[in-house]
C-alpha cells in the first residue's frame, strides 16, 4: 500500500509515515488506517539517511511491506 515508505511510532505523537529517501523524515505525516499485517520491523540503520531522529529513547518503527 505504501511502497518505499517507513512507518514510525513517536511517543506522544502517534504513528507517522515518511518516504524511505534522504531527508524523508522532514516529509512525515500522520499515518492512518495501518494494518499490522502489512508492517515489518526493520533495523534502525535502514533509515539512516532519512533524518529519523536517533535519541537515547529510540523510536519504534516498521517498514511497510
């Protein structure tokens, strides 16, 4: 449904979706209608170039299948 996108859960902010591209995090928007059957957990390193913030409280995120 969302090829080449990442989905992340932001504590206090909910689920967001953003492009799996350089600086994609800046293009994030609220994710709606997510089906857990289509989500796959991936290593944080896959989103290195997207600008996804990496804090000591790492975000939970998944890649859309």
